[in-house]
């Protein structure tokens, strides 16, 4: 029984050593992104700030200035399935309105405490990373 307990402790410590740096790196990256996107410098990201960043990003990606993005223009920011899901009119492109609706949806999915803002920890979550891919 004692041997099993020691083995369990060793496993827990090993997990901390292996996974803690990745978690720290994710939080650090999320904090840097938050600082870049936080227009009012309050330490959080609001849905309006996220949509403002996303709107500018959409405009950068729309190199042909048609007002829509193809899956190719998105450059892997969305999986094929996610692209099809946000292409509400099924025309094979994503309009700015469709893009911003996806940003808002992903924002709310990342807002774990439902306070209407995202902090670095929430941006570092899986849902936060999905949002960040649209804001790059």
C-alpha cells in the first residue's frame, strides 16, 4: 500500500513538472495577447474590444476587398467544419457579419465566470484559444 502511495505522489510531481511550464506559457501568451487587445487597459477583454480586433483582422485578411473571406483566405484559423458552421448562408464564404457573430459566440464560450469580460486565464482556456485564433 505504501509503495502505491509513493508511486502516486511521484506521478503527480512528474505531471506538475511536465505540464506546469506549458500552462505557464499559455497564460503568459494569453496575457500578452490580452495586453495587445485591451483597448481601455482595464486588464480584461470585452466583447466589443474582441469584435473591434476581429473586424480589423477581417479587413487585413480580405486582400481581394470583396467583403467576404474564403476558407483559404482564413488560412487555417477555422477547421472546415467550423467554417461551414459560421457560413450561415452557405455561399462558401464568410461575411464580416458572420465572422463577428462567430467571434461573439466564441467570446461567450470562453467567458467561464459569465461576467462579460475575459481575463488572461479565460483567454488561456481551450475556448479562449479558439477565440484567439480569430483575433490573431
